[in-house]
């Protein structure tokens, strides 16, 4: 007989690993499937670090899930002794005149400040004098100002995924890696799925396959746009400013709306290896898909990154790129998430497109998806703001 599960989670990245952990934690008979072996570097959940912030310029509704995710990561740290979350502060910088949009929002700084005020997030609004005094690595303009949030920081995405999958296994979850979903068929009382290795039946399935979502839901493919993003790690030039100035204790994560075509974001020097900081832009001009995406940053891309977005604004960072990586954003209009049941097939939960800012929310949204998948209502983070376009 085909084995029946209470829920099957397809795709074990940010949302999928969190969902599987939360289902297993509740004692449910669950299966997680991934075509690769997560954590891996072929989708959207990699790159060593991800920014987390309580006040989100994408909208005040996102604070609840970011805050709850912090609580879950701290609980996971207590359970395992691993470090998952570093709260070293966030700086969001902008200024007068035309500035790059951030997740489609030209008023990202003001929206972040509004979100902080609406959700009682501790923060400071800094003048150019205060920015220069507190954070000398940033070469800001005289009319720049910034939002500073001390509870923000970064998480380690690969470690978060691995930890949640490990705890899911310990709680009885089944995990099948290197197994690809081929098709699924929803019925009134179940969902049948077929992979390249076996067939299964579930009460509900959760599709959290990131940039592979359009392949699984071809009738909704136009809803999702896949964007290739380049991540870079550049060497600190210690002749300009000592490398210790870029440590987490003194150098916050940051998001900078530049007077350029794209915004830039970055991280401190987080390890004990060669002193580097991770920097990236966010491009929304071209589309791709996981089958054809170019997975290597070109020499021209790296050269342009430093010349256009680093040299003038972070003069203490050299032009030597130590490494680079490629990830993909699965984008929806207005930088939204989609976490919802398919209207025509309510046993199928779509839980993946997070428009490039989802990891900071993933632990809490995974908890909410788990509650939804077992027939309840999310208790900590409502999902009604993430509904499928009708």
C-alpha cells in the first residue's frame, strides 16, 4: 500500500525546513522531500548570512513574523548549542534626491521608520553627523540620514536549515533527499504525489520549492518572476581602516539606497578567515529560471560591482573579490509573500515565493504553515496578508 502522511513538504529550504520541523515537533506523521540535499547552494537559501530586521520597509505587517522568528531561533539555539542569530544592529541609509528603490519601494527608509513606530521597535534616526561618528566605514553624503535598529542583525541560513531538519528527524519526520517531485493530484480527501522514486499520499502537501514553484504550478507561472542575484565577498583594505572596524561588534548589517540604479546591502566580517565583508545589490531588470540561470559571477559583474557600488561608498574595501555566489529571488508583485491554499485545491498549500526578503521571517512562517497544514489557524503570525492572487 502507498504510505499516507498527514503532510508532505516539497522543498526543504527556508520555509520548507521550518515547516517540517514544526510539524514533526507536534508529533505529526510527515515527510519532507527535496530534489537536492539541503542546505545547498542551488536555490535561494545560502550565502552564509541573511539580514534580519524587525521593522521592514516592505510593510509594517512583517514585524510580527520577524519578531517571532527571533524567538524560535533563540529556542533552537538553547536546544542545540548552535549559534543561529547575531543581533549586531542594522543601518538603513538614504538621502535627498533620486535614490534606488528597495524591493520596489523608493521610500524604503521612511517606510522602515513608520514600521518601527507602529510596532514599537526600538530604534534611532541618525543625522549624517551621527552616522559618520558612529560608523566611519560608510562614506555618506552630507544630506544622508539613517535608521538604526539595535535588535536587528543576521542569521546563518545554512545552519538554520540544517538545525531544523536535524530536529525534525529526531522528532520522527521522514526526509528524502535527491528525490524530485514529478506531479501531484489533489482530491477531495487526499493528495497523491509521484516522485522519481516512489508514490505517496498525504492529507495536505506544502509546496515550498522556491524558484521551482512555476514548474510545479504552470497555470500560475505568470504570478512569479525569478531574478538572479550576485553575492560578493571583497577583501578589506587595512591600509584605509583596520579590519577590526568591520567586526560585528562595531559594523552593523546595512541596507543603502544609493543614488544609483540599485540599492546595496552588506554584512560585517563574520568569521576568522581572510578579512572580507559580503556585499550585494538587488536587480529587478532581468528574469531567469533554475534550469538556465548562470551560476557563476562574471569578471565584468564583479568589476562593475566594486566600481559602481563599493569604491565610492565603502572606500575601505579593496577591489579584490575573494569569492562570489549566485542566488535566486522568487518575486511576486509589490514584494509580497504568497503563503496560501490553492483556491481550487485547498489541500495544496503554496508556501514559497518571498520576493527576496523571506529568510528573516521563515521560522515563524514555518510555524504558521504547520498549524495551517494540520487544520488549525496560525496562532502567532496571521497569514491572511499573504493570500494567493484571486
